[in-house]
């Protein structure tokens, strides 16, 4: 075999490998719909804790598929299949639809407000997912990014009263349309290393708090050290978002 033939064969194998890698990334993204299904099954069974754990698995998939897709260059390798749309479809299901159902079925808002709150979550989220300017130039989310799965998680861990949950849902829905900056932990450059470390810590603590919950005691009572560490990491993200929002407003 000549050098040119060997080079051509090597190039063909590399191209095929890239295509296989791109489809593997798409398959990884698509696996989020399976965790969504399992979350729905747990929800129907009345197991909020299990449903939250499956949504957590979906969140992990969503956190890693983007960097993997950019590394492989899936849009270039498989241009006829839009991974971004695939991701949005699954995200709307796991970030908005299932959390809205949780709010309704687990009575997280006052009696008589369940359908209205669920509908409000799902409709305001549509604007977020259809907004072409969802991301700022420095990779922050502009407006509340419809992470209702995280909101429901906080309701669960805090055991917050139904009336407060309703007020929080109302406020966050309004913030969907206001250019408040929300951090994207994987893509924002400022303090990225610290943010990634705290994101991993937050995720681990969150899993533990949900895992130990037994339905009769608040996670804060069952694992107080984990709860306060989790709260501290949460305050970091809140403070970061407020700081960047005010900084942007001052420079405008």
C-alpha cells in the first residue's frame, strides 16, 4: 500500500470515528429522556424523593453533554441532526414539565392553586426556551433560565410552606422576562475553577440530603452539617448572580 493510500485510509477511519463519537454524544443526550420517564414513574407512584433523584441524573447528563458535543464538534460532523434542539426538548421536559407536575401532585402550593401554578411554570418556561437571546455574550443566562427542577428541589429540602412556594414561583416566572444574570457554572469564565469546585460540592451535598430524607424529618435535621455546607454553596451562586447583575447594570 502506497503512502497516499495509507494516508487516505487513515483519514477515512478518523472521519468515521468522529461520526461515531458524535452519535455517541447524541445518544448520551437522548438518555436524559429515559431518566425523565423514570422520574414520571416515581412521580405517579407518589415518591417525590425518587423523582428528584432521577431529575438529578438528568441534570448531570445535561451538564456534561454540552462540553462533550463541543469537544467532538457534533454540528460539523453530523450537520443534518440538530443536537441543540434535542437538548432543548429534553430540557423542557425535565426542567419545566415534570417539576410543574410535582408542584401539582405533591401540593407544593396552596389548595386550589395547583393547576394555575403548574400552567404558569410551563408557559413562562416556553419563553425561556424560545428566546434566542437566552445567553449573554459572556455566557450567563439572561433572565431566570427555567430551572424549575432546582426550584422544586429547594422546596423539598427546605420544606417551605405552600404560600411561600407560590410567591417564589410567581417571582421567578416574572424574572424569566427580566435581564437578571444567572450563572452557567460550566461556561462562565469568571472564577470558573472555584465555581466548578463548588458546583461539584453542591451536587454531592444535594444528592446526600435527598438520599437521607425519610419523609418524616427535614433533611436539615437528619444531616445538619451537610445542610449548612449546601446552604453556603447555594449562597455563593446567589451572590455571584446578584454581583454580576448589578455590575452589568452599572456599566450599562
